[in-house]
C-alpha cells in the first residue's frame, strides 16, 4: 500500500496482477483480454464474458469417447441416446474406443487423434477425464462433457482432483461441462411449440424434470444446461449466453451453490440489461439446506441473506419451489410487458373472489377499485346486488350466455386494468366450459394479461386440457399461491427492467484521493483503535464528532473546554472491541472535575484489564437522533458487502438490517432503508422530527466506496452508532470498529 511498510499490494498493483497472466487466469471481456477500463478499482471485471456456446448446443461434429454397443453396459445406453441426439441436431457422430472397430455400425476410432475431422464437442464416457484433456487439446476440441463423479461432491480429496481437472482445462483453452453432470443437455425437445422459450439451468438434473415436462402443457423449452460440479462452465456462463438468444423469453435455474458470486452478478446484470427474466430456486435458506447443498455439489452456498439481497439487486426472481419455478418462468417467458399494473379479480362466486383478493392484496398486488362508470356498465349484465368494484362477482349465470364475454371485455377495456385473474375453483359444465372459452377468446383480442386458476384436482377436463392449455395467450395455474407469486414477479420484473441502470457502468475504475490518504492507517491482521478508525472515516468524508485524543487528565480538561460541554470520554486502543461492557465509556460529563475523575477511572480500568491504550478520547456529546449501524463485512461468495440497520443496542436485539453487494447506486441505498422493519423511526414517531435520510444515504454510499477500494484490506468495518440527526442536520459516526485483513 502507498505509505505502508507492510508490503501489501496497492490497488493499482492488484489491478496489474489481475490483468497479467499469473496466479489467476486473465479476465476476458467481450471475447478479448480485459483492459483497465473493464476492471474496477480492485481489479475485478465489470462486464460478463459471454461464451460462444452455439457449437456446444448445435455442434457440427461430436466425438463420444468410451462409446459402446455392448449389451448391459451403462455406456451403451448413453451412446444410443447421443446418436439419436446428433441426428436430431444434424451433427456427425464419431465413436472413440481403443478396442472397437465400430459402434452401432458406425466406424470407431481408437483415439481422438485418429478422427477424420476436428470435432466441436467431445462427450467423455470415462471414469477419469483428466488423462483425456491433453488429447482434447491436441485435437483442438472446443467443448467437452464429463459425466464422471467422485470429485468435489465427495470431500477434500475429490475437490483436489477437481482442481487439477479445472487447471488442465484452463491451460488448454477447452470449455468443459461437468464433471458429475448428466445427459439432460441432449434431451429431445418438442419442435412443434411456438412462442418464446424457457432455457433451463440445473445443478441437479432431476430437479429440472418438472420444468422440462411443461412441454406437455404447451410451454416451449429450447435448452437445458446441467452444470454439475462446474469445474469450468458454470451457471453464470449459461445465463450470459441464454440472455443473448432471441428465442429465449425466460431463464429458469435450480441452483445448489454458486461457483463465483461476482460472475453470477455480472451474468444477472447482462440479463437485466437485455430485459430477460431469470427465475431461480436457490437452495440453502436454512443451515440444513446449505449443508446438504455443499455436500452435494462441493460449492459454497454463501450466507443466504447476502444471496437473497444480491439476487434482488440484479432482478433475479427467487422462488421457493419447483412448482413456482415452472409457473413463474412460463408466465414471464410468454407475457408481454403490462399496459397497466391494476389487477382485477373476476369470479362467479363472491366467496372465491374475496378469498383471492385477500391473498393478492396481502402479497402486494394492486387491486384498484373500478370507476363508477365502469361499475354501471357491468351492472348491465350483472345483478345490482352483486359487487363489481374489485373483485367482480357475476353471480354465476351470466357466464352461461352472451353476457359472459361482454363482462370480460368491459373489464379489460378499463385503462387502469392490466391483468385479469379468474379463479375457477372447480368444473361446472357447461358454464365452466363457456367461461374458459370466453377467457381464451378475449385473451386473443387483447394485449393485456389474462390469468386463470383452474382449481379442479382432476385436471383432465376438456376446458382445462384443451381450451386453457391450448391457448398461448392465457396463463393457466393450478393454485392461488402460484398465480399470485407469478403475477407479482411479472409486475416486479417489468418495473425493475424499466428503471434498471447497471451499477457496473458507474463503478469506480481508479482509486480516490481518500484511498491514498488511508494507507498509512492500515494495520494488516490487526484491529484499529477507535481514534484510527474515525480517521479512516473522516478521510472518506464521513462526519465524526468533535474530539481530541489525550494522554493526561490535564489534557482531557483542556480538550473538554475546546470540544464543549457536555462531553463523552472513551478509552481508545486497538484491543478494545466493546468498550461499554468493560466500563470504558463515560457520558454526560459537564465539569472539569468530572473529566479528571473520568480520565483516571478509564485508565485504571484499562490497566486492571491489561488493555493497552493509545489515549482517551474526549468527544462532543451528540444526543438527538436515530441510532443506525452501517458496516462492511466479507461474504465468501461475493466479497465485501455493505449493511445498514437499526443501531445501538437494537442491532443485536432486533437484527433489523439490509445488505447489498457493491457496486450499487443511490436508489439501492434508499431501497435498503425501505426494507427495514423499523423504517418508521426515520420518519419520526411520537411527535419526533423526521431524520436526515439523505445524509444517511450519503454515508451508505461513502461506506460502499470504502468497501470497493479497501475491500482487500478490511475484514470488518462497523459504524455503530451512526447518529442520524433531524432532517437537514446530517449524520455523525459516534463510534467505529475496523479490523484489517
């Protein structure tokens, strides 16, 4: 660091090391080696590299290493499936086996070197793919798939073997899917379905089956990437690639663990720029789930609160179950952007409508009341005693004749309405048949979203199987909950995309003057004293109280007169983490005698506790405001993260905090405050004035700058309390803890 004698790399040298070939592979951006403008202040890429996977999914030539046609052998069934897949995609298939002259009548080569042409894809049906990697490099194979297990999912020894495999792949420039993957990439997709498609990414193949089966309900799928252990190609690579494909309307993911948090965010950023929705089941919400996922894939799952926040930050829609993944991805893939956000619930039963409306309102869906004129129009066909405000109750009989379509058209004609949801709790032919047909016909004539919840437990009715599922315009669900989840995600996604500005575009490329000022303060592996920590904050423009560090009682009295009574006195030393518990804080001192006594008491306690002090702080006393906490911690996946929450003693009692992964903009900083359960405190309660939220946001943004520039040097930063004063008066960091890495 500049100004440091500890030999730590500067930010500039860290950037140079990343760009140069060395301990890490050089970042690649837009298909070329990254340059300075592609990297942030700590040398991390700012843009996702999009791998060209066209020749993976549609190769011209394929080699099957370890191909077999011997009955009873596992490789035989796999070879047979690959032959059928190659025929479907128009690829020439070449079996490779050292002792066979042909496989299923196809001439077989003893080695990759003996193939008649260069191949795009090699499928490795061998127990250990590592010895084959060199042959693949010599044959200039672009892609390979390794099914073999026994790698990182098995523990430390397997993880080491996987690391060797990954290193070998990197050296030769090959792109590898797996190991511990399966045949899902080579499934047979229906080619008779129209409309935007879903691309599927799974780390466990079985978990993708429900989404794949949606083709039987008329939902188109185009790709399936079973990433396995992700020694090379990872979830992020496929998100980046799929977001560039014009036929893909949504990306559905089942994620057990992320290989690299930064790569995932860059991929999500690319999808957000393109407006392509990413819907994900991410396991590991609980300690048990996280432990199971790690043992299965050998990856870090990360702190779930950080994963959740990072996904929201970049518009990834996180759902909890595979059924929600199905329905949400299908809706987002097929529905155009909403013309309006208003949701109207339309039913033949007042009880059903009220129930659904309660659930929708609780979930945050906007259910505007229809205008008096619209209600009067609806009452032409619906009896006056029934409510048509929203939800709209038709009483049943109007759906059986010409009135049914009139009602639907009138609702959809309302400019405040963007979504019509009709819950049909059970079949009641012939009326339910006509209602379903009217909804389908209306959906064909409108550019607004029509959703139906078909509640029958049977699901074999013609109105469901043929009429509703036969429509590409109507979104059909089987449960209230899944409908509400999908519609909320649909509205959230389009709001997000409309307002999205990539934080990576604005991320700092070069260190600030503040960064250079702080280098002499850093002490690798040590905790800074409060005095030094506040100097660090001050260098980044964060306000601290008037204070002086003193080393005698007489100096303390002089400092108090300069600071201004009343004062706070605190012991300052690198070993002190929690001063209050040790009695090392004295507040509300109003006289010279109190200051002298406090100085002696503080130094006596420190001496008794064996604590080394760099002095005693005599501080301005700041009382009126709301105590907050702002800090930086390190996440295993995403690196430095910024947290804001209620501070003081409440931080440990309520644990009310929000987190973001840098870089982020001011809108995200304000969004963090909106997530706090105690946000009403910022607005003023019990007659108290609203506090200076703008100043609080400014502190969060300055702390983010510290996280970006000092993230490699700070293990933990904690401003607690940050006293946010009444509106227009700013915010003051009353205490700070900094632990260096």
